[in-house]
C-alpha cells in the first residue's frame, strides 16, 4: 500500500490528519506531508477511510 497526495488539489482541510495522524500531517503552511507513505497493515483500514473521506479527492492509494 502506498499513499499519495496531489498537492495541486489538496486544500489542507485536515480531514485525513484528524483520522490518521500517524500517516498524515499538515505543517504551519498548510502543506500536507505523508509521514508514512507505506503505512503498516494495522493502519490500512484507517488509511483507506481517510483517502475516501478527503473532500477534494486529493489522496490516492496504490495497493
């Protein structure tokens, strides 16, 4: 599993960070950082939910 963000689409709403802060982080300039591009299996369901919950569909997941 690999998580990606399209920075041109991301509006830094923070939904993903609020759902899985172990994987997603917004910095002070509202740039999203993927802390774990290949998250562990134990976070897979939470990451899938975060990707689906992105209001701008800026996140993608390669499984």
